[in-house]
C-alpha cells in the first residue's frame, strides 16, 4: 500500500489559513485535552519527566503536557504543523521536531518516561505500524508508559467513502490515509513488544468514530 505521510502538510496549511486552532476544531481540541487529562490523572509521573508526543500537530496537546512542568518533545512529520506549533507555543520546556516516527534513529534508546499518542496511530499504515510501536518501546525508559488515544472499529462518516474492508484502510485516491483496527488488535500490537496493557476503554458514540483509550507500561 502506498502512503504519503508528508501530505498532511496540505490540510494543515488549509486549516491554518482558515483560522483553525490546529488539525481539529476548538471544540474537538477541548474534548481531546479533557480525554488526555483523564488518562493522565491516575499516573504518577515525576515533575522532571521527559515526555514525547507523537503526531503533535499544531501543539495543542503539547501545551497541556508542558503545563505540568514536564520537559516535552513534540514530533510530527508535517513541516507546516511543526512551524505552526513553534509559533503558538512559547514555553521553554517544549521542543518541536520535524521527523518521521518510522525512523528509529529519531531518538536515542530510553529517552522518555512517557510517550503520548494523541490521535496519531490510526494514520500509520501497514508494516509501518509494527515499526512504529517497536520504536516507541525502544525510546521508552524501563518502567515508562505509553498513553494511546486512537480511532478503532469500523469507520463512520466521511472515511466510509474511501474504505477498503480487505485492507481495513481508508484511501484518498490510491494513498492509504487511515487504518481501522479492532481495539483488541491494537492492544495486541503493543503486547508483541512486551508492553503491558494496564488500562483499556473503548468509547463508541452512535454518530462519531469509536476510539480506544489505553495505557501501556514497559517492564523494568
């Protein structure tokens, strides 16, 4: 399957010109922040923690992480998103990096205490998924955690138009842009890397895409 992750530049450029706060609307950003805060609430993470957000986009969630005093790195494949994030987030404890999370050399081993997936993983397609999850484990310190907030289940809404049930990908032309896995299959992808699932919840509103909220821990 063909992918073109860098093509996210196009919608990011369009949304920025239209005055959006980021990839999502202001209401959606608020809901994402509420979801993230709920997932972080039970975790005991040191104030000196090194934290990474993959697929950080315009940095809306990265701001929330930095507010907790953590040293935060936001990474995204889109140049437009990273420039946008740097413009809007001026906190000294935040670094934004343009990079492809399929590439292991992006970060040194055991770089982070906490890694956040805020609606990025469903954009990773095919064999890249195993590669990315392996990288997340490699970048995570022993005892570190991964917070996952990702689409799951059968597609709803606009993604159904380009959906191929055989590959379970939504396509834009001949480019695969979204992957719709069952929640238990996503969890199994992490377990293959010996990451322990300590919390899982599927939220499936009638008129919105289902999502998996999960926590994973790397053994010490």
